[in-house]
């Protein structure tokens, strides 16, 4: 079949065959698909905002390391599969406007799949050592030791949020015309 260029008559709605010849993309025009894509996009934007906020708003402050440990999080999955992630808790003291605070996060969304990595990170901070921390001026009780984003969280967010968009694109391009 030879592709024809759209004419002015098509634009004005005077061509009776215009609807029959127009490409149909049912997946992207379906309201439920649009809502699903919107939810995934909104969730990805919120995760990006949460992980990248320290780069924009957090301010530097001197802190003192108190101690360190490793927290293990176990998530029970379907058919009793267990997903274990580990977080290095590095406790540090800091003061904002004369008010003392205690922080414990290395970075936002700091989850490691290996207990050894979390333990090594915790051991790299010795007690009573002075370090630079970053605190949120809008919520001074929230502080981290590094503002660098967790790249694994960002990559997984892109993959999970991009999957529905990719599926909608595949359905759109493979839809009969």
C-alpha cells in the first residue's frame, strides 16, 4: 500500500476516508493506560526528587561521629522468598542554631545488597572523628554524610518507570493501522 501525504481536505474533515486511513493508536488513547503511565511517571518523579533533593537544598555542617552499625531489613516476598537489604547506620552529632541533633544516614535511600559493603562503610567512620555532614535547612533533624545520589536506586527507578512506557510504545507501533 502506498502512503499518501495528508491533504488540506483531511485537515478540514472533508475527506470521507480520512478516519479509515488515519493511524490508530488505541493503547495511548485508552484512559486506563494514560492513568497507569501517569502514576508510574509521578512515582518516578517523587523518587528522583527524594534522592536528588540533598544536592539542591542540604547545607554543610561539621559533625562528630558517635558510632556505626549495620541494620538488616528483611522483606518477605511471595512464596516465602526473602529479600534482604542492608543499611550502614553511622551515628553522628551535629548542631544547628544551638540545637543539638543526632543523624544516622550515610545518604538518602542507602540500601546495599551485601552485608559486607554496609559493614565496610560503617567501619570507615571511627568514633569521635570530625566529619562534614549535610543537613536540610527546612528540617534540621534530617542530615546525611554525603549528598551523592544512590545510583542503584535511580537506575531501578528508570527501569521500573520506563517499562510501562516501553510497553505502550511497542503496543502503539505494532497496532494495526
